[in-house]
C-alpha cells in the first residue's frame, strides 16, 4: 500500500514560494524517464544496500551514502560541506520516528536499496525542471525526496519533509492522502516540525488561516471543499495550519505524542479524527478542541508573541481580506443583548467553531446561552461545546459554558471593569467526521 505518492511542503511563505517558482510545482509521481538519455545503473554500496536511481546514474551524479540514505546532486555544484548536517538531521528523524513514534522505514531498505535524496537547482542541473520540495515515487515504485538548494539546509523544512519519509509505508486505509484524511498527512508533518522546533519564530506561519475561517471543518483540504469555498491561500494552506491543533493537544493538553503518529501504522479504517476520538476519549477530545478554539481567540496564547506576530504578518501579506471570516457576529453596546443567529453560510461544520465578538458591554453581569439544533444540515446528530473569552488589561480570561446536554448550555459571568471585549465561542464537535455538513444554533445573551 502506498497511500502517499507525493507531498509538497508549504512551510515556506507563499510570497517566498511565488518568488521562486520551483517551490510551487507538484512533484510528479509519473515521470519515469531517465535523465538526458542516461541508462539506469545499479551499483553495490557495501554489503547491505544498493544504490539505484531513476534520475541520472552513479556515473553522472555526485552521490554520498550514510545509514539508509543516499544524497545526490549534479557534480557541477558542491554540497560536500552540507552533508554532515543533512545526514545528521535525517538519521535523527529516522531514529525518533521509529523508536519513539511507532512509525516505520520506507520500503527502500527492505527491498535492498538506499532511500534517495536529491538536491536540485531548477533549470541549472540535470534533474527534471519541475521538481519541487517534497516526496515522490519513482518508476521502481520507490519513494524519494527532492530538496531545492537552500531548502536542504533549512532545519524545519527537513523536519517536515523528513517526517513524510516515515509516513510512506503506512498501513492504515483511513489515513490515505485523499479526501477527509488528506489534511492529516500534512498537519502531522507540520506538527512534527513545530514540536521539534517549538520556539522557532517561523514554526506557525499558517496559524492565521485557522482564525480567519474557523467555521471550516477540521479536515478541510485540497479536494473536499464545499461548493462556493474559495481556493486561495486561506483555504489551501489551512491543513498545514492545523498543526496548531495537534501542537495544542500534545504541548498543552498533554496528549501522548504517539497518538498523533501511531495511527498511520495501526491498520485502521478509522480516519485520523475518528482515531483521536477513540484513543483520547470523546469527552476529553471535545473539551480540548473547544479549549483550543478559545485560546486561538485569545491571540494563540499557547504560542510565543513573536510566533503569533509572524503569523499575523503572513496573514497580512498573502491573505485575501474578502475571504476572512473571523467573527460570525460583531455586536456592541445594547445590541449585545437578545437572541442571535449566525449567517447560514458561516455556520460551523464538523469539528469547527464560530466566534461572536461583543464590544463595550453595558452590563456587569451577563448570562450566555447556547441553543443548538438537534441535527445538522444533512441529518447528522449535533454536539456543541461553548467557551467565553474576556479581554482585559491583563490579557485574556477564559470560562466554560456548562452544557446541560449535547446541544444546550449556559454560563453567567461577572464582567470586570477593564474587560471591554468578550468573545462567545460555539464549537461544533459531532460524532460525524466527513463532509461539510453544517450545524445550526442560536445564542441568547442577557
């Protein structure tokens, strides 16, 4: 089973990607032609593994090996000095994934061959010009990794792409790289990158895509969008930004990190989102998700200030403001009080949330009620969680809505003197894990 025939890293900012087009090209999994007429050549390297390449040959490439990896490049360039660091990163990732995270080697070493890593220079070398930054499958049905020059020395990029190497042999049908599970292949790789570089300023550059459209389903990806969904940066990069949720689970909620990765090799038909519910528990996972939504609303306060500022810069530089919907309602003063319903087009989908912004409240004591509809737009049973976030001079304060059943709950809070903004969060967390079904509700504030 080869569930992940290719992957592309979007860790780099889109402006950076657009400025060097080689990062935007999908790595072809069907290009089976040798490079510039060279015949494939197999050469024995040591007693255990052989070197085999579908791109060039050992006569036309500069090749060095270590462990299970063979790193190759065009001899017109010099990457000898880069190898100790790159080999070290790849070997460390391999050891970590296999020994600590329940993952496995790609098929190459079991078949007797090195796993090929190619450093390429676009039009300047003998490799295909359309190569990008990611993993592909060659004509021998073996995975390989292509790294644009420069990206091969970016530690966070190697953590992301290196993690993909050890997803490749996954045996869980529910975790395939398509539909409602595609999001997780990229989110998990981003989680690994950020978890191993938790203080790096650029570890969460896609976070703004989450707060810009929190109504989108947890599993929103490339090819499972709803009719009318945009296809811009905000929507397409979102699956990469969902690593903020996985990071929150492991670094704040203290979920066992192995749960994030072991499902790839659990031989399960469950999707990643279903697997999490089964392993973590429905009540706990729903609470964690709603807490994550609240802390996102509180300025992603589980990230550093510099990380959130970097994410906001990315949002400002590349997002289309017309496709940003951070709040379903924005109410102020006396208009806060009463019963309110969000616009139908912004109702939360599965495992998604809405934020209602309330400014300049006129009362010192307020009651917040959630009144959810029993069924979603396609008949699925609804389930809601609620949170309240208050912004004051000292930062953010959090309160939970006390749910009396799966669709309704309330909470009365005292508003402190310096709290001029309040955010009412309604999280949709049904036991339904596919599609774009929406879940209706109303709120009452008095």
